[in-house]
C-alpha cells in the first residue's frame, strides 16, 4: 500500500516507522518545507493519506486530498468548526474519510468504557465528574481532542451535564483541567466522586507508537471504503 504522510513532525515519523514495518511504501512526506507537493498526490501514486498536521492547515489538506480521490485518515484536532465542507466534499466525491481525536486502540477502548460509565451514573446523580489531561509542551490545542471526546461522550450520555468548561468550574458543566509538561505523550483521567468514594478511569500513553499503530490500522481499513467513519467502525465497537 502506498501511503502519503501529510504532516511530517514527530507523529508523522512515528507513523512512517510503523507503516514501513507493516510492509507499506511511503509515497509522499509532506511537511512545512514542501507543503505545495500535496497537489502532486493522486490515485495513481497514492492509495491513502494519513493527515497529522496543524489545525490551521488540516481542513485545506483534507479537501485537497479528497478532491484528488484519496481516502484520508486524519488525526489533527481543533479544526472541527470546519467539519461541514469536509463532509460535503467526501460525500460529493464518493470518497472515504476517517477522523479520530485519538487513533490509539487503547484510547478507543477507554472511550467505550467512559461512555458506559457515564450512562450508569444517570442512576447516581450525587457523583460529580471532571477530566484531567496532560500533554507535552509542543501540543498546540488545549484541551486535547481526546479530552473533548471524553467530555462530549459524558455530556451525551449523562443528563446531569449540559457541556464542558476549561480549567474552572461552571454550573451544570464538567471541568476539563489541562496541563502541559515536557516529554509527556498523553495522560487522561476521568474522575468521578461523591462523599463516599471515588472512581478513576485513566489512560497513560508511554510512547507515540500506540497512536501511530492505530493510524496505520485505520488507513489500511479505509482503503476500498466509501463514506465517513470513526475508529468505532475500524475496531467494531458498538
């Protein structure tokens, strides 16, 4: 399989290593120094693209690839306010697209457990919840896309909360606390508590390899598909 890496920072290099180990070929490596080369990517030289760039660049990158007929697996976060034109382009081009705030297989299992616990907590309204996330100092968005996904799933499943708020309490909203520490790949903690006890769900990434393996798995799965998907589809999580 020929893969274009769009965004060639630390994540792009981690994905490259996994992809090559899986027997794939890297067709293009698009970074800040050669960003215009994205227009050279087409169906004859590329089977799928994995997009890990920056929020300001991601929507245009995705649109360019989709219009070229290339399936795209995107892990860039903090651009979803521009989702509608992406969805329209994917559907009109009869292409394939998967977005994940986190491609790690472990994190996606974590998402499923978090969602189920939030549903159970509808029966026990005396519990309050918050989310804490820690990432490396180079991470641009705050809170992380993973923390937002966790919060949105809690809000969706639990009637106690109407939304989330960053770093300070707000009425009827759960709080996401964000911290940036050098060399931390990613830690997320969902913390429920009442006067009697506490429950914590925690995921700690030791390296970037888990994100990279999940991204390559998603790209492999996406080839030949049509439509818009999530990691739940890839991992068959109901």
